[in-house]
């Protein structure tokens, strides 16, 4: 399904206009996914902006974002539909009390109709009035059985509900799948998708992201935060901080009207960027080394 009016340059402009600083290869992947109407599988470390692409894409297309958060044990019913059992029971009860009501067979047919259907994300996406963006987030956390189910949907754009039959897509959704490589996805799923890998950004790009997202930040502070985060990711950490943590830290310090980093300030705010106690301990012990590595040690030393 071709998207009228969208070129590669317009897609990159749309992404940037909504605050997403996209490299050409990212814009190209989004553009091709839109033009070919193919699912886009985005992998990379946590916190590098994979989910944000789906949000920005929905804004750019002026459509709804429908999100399915995957987790271990997720089954088809929780992802597709459930029956509203409470309303069904109430309806049956009312039918029993109605002497002129329908017969049992008619009642059962009625309660298994769309009126009592609770649409979950996948069914919502297939029956939406306009092609939505369907975000299947952290698909690698779901079981292989669920992944196998996705293959049929992504191939035929239809879902079968035993009581209602096969429901085909009203408008084919734009699908973004994200993964953190907690397990290897099947080749069958990968073949059905375009692929994009997003890594931690280089210094200049991360600095541009900080300045774009935290407009009130001091220029010196922005450079120091970015330099520190770049050096921190080279350490042996259990949980490496992503861009999301960089932005949280920048937002917090800018909100405190800080203009430059100091050793005591970094020590007291490490919990914003590091989420593992061993990582915090090791970083506290190696702060002097990190300061020297980024080349602004003299500005950070406490008086």
C-alpha cells in the first residue's frame, strides 16, 4: 500500500519535526516499511528509541497508535480478544426472567456476537477505521508459540474467531515490532519483516538529542552529560543506560538549574541513570577515571 505524498526526504523531515533525530538509514527503513506495507522489526539495546519510532510514525501519518506489550506467557486471547463474561451472564439471566424472551439457542447465538466482544490490540488494529500503527513491543519476551501465531496474521492480515469466523483487516495496519534480543526470534518471523538495528548514538547525535528534548538545558551541561554517558557505556555494566536515561538525567539537572557537573552531584544522582546497585557502586569507585577519560576533570572537582 503506497502512502501518497511521502518521499524519503519527507519521512525524515516528518520524524525530525516531531523531535526524532533520525539518521538516513532509519528514515529509509520507515519509508520502505510504509511504501511496501511490510512489518518493520527494530532491534537494539534498551532505551535507544525503538518504541519512539512507532509513536512518531503514528503522529506523522495522523493515525492511532495501538500497542501490544509482550511478556512471557502472553497468549492469543489476551492479544486478540476476550468475551465479556459478566455481560454475557447478565444477558442470559435477563433472558431467563423474560417469559417472552428468546429461546436458549438464540440466546447463545446473541451472546457470542460483537456486542459482547472485547477487542484486544491485534483485533483492534485489524478492525480500525483507518490504518493504525500497531506496535508489538518487546516481541522477544513472548513465547515461541505466540510468535508462531503472529506469522499467520502478518502474512494474511486476518484472525479467526471460532464463534464469529474469519475477520479480515478493514485497513492493513503499519506494524512495528521491537526486540532487545533477550532470545533469538525465528527465521520465519524475520523473513516477513524489514529489519532495522539501532545502536547507542555517537557523541554528536546524542548531544543533538539532548538539546532537542531538553530545550532549557545549559550548553556546557549538555556536553558534559553526553560525554559522561558515552564514557559510562564503555564500562562493564550489568544494565547499560540508554538515551532514555540520558534524557532523564538532563531533564532532572536542568530542572535544578545546574550549569555544570561536579563530583558530588554525579555521585548523588547516579540512581537516575543506573538501575543496578553493583553498577552504581562500581561507577562511584571509578568516577575519577571517568572524569579524566572525558577530559573535563578540572571542571568537576569539588572545591
